[in-house]
C-alpha cells in the first residue's frame, strides 16, 4: 500500500516536471529527463511491489496447505 502511494506520487512529480518544461522538450533539458526518470522509477517501484505482494500471498497460501 505504501509503495503504491509512493509510486503514484513519483509519477505525478514526473508528469509535473515534464509539463513545466514542455516548451524545451529535448534531451538537453534536465527537468524533462529527470521527469522521465521519475516516471520510469515509479513504474518499477509499482511493479516490484506487486510482485513481492504476490510472492508473499503464494507463500502464505502454501504454508496453509502444508499445515492442513
């Protein structure tokens, strides 16, 4: 849950940084590049948190099956 909130916050920060400097959309514009980095980072954080959550659920499910 916390990682989802963090990833959404990073996504919003990245979008705002890109929109603020949209007139200078090039690879030499630091706000645009950092904004893209924030967006990519937020996607990675969200994906990893979902994967870890699913792995924990499977571990708990398998633990319950073994005990029964």
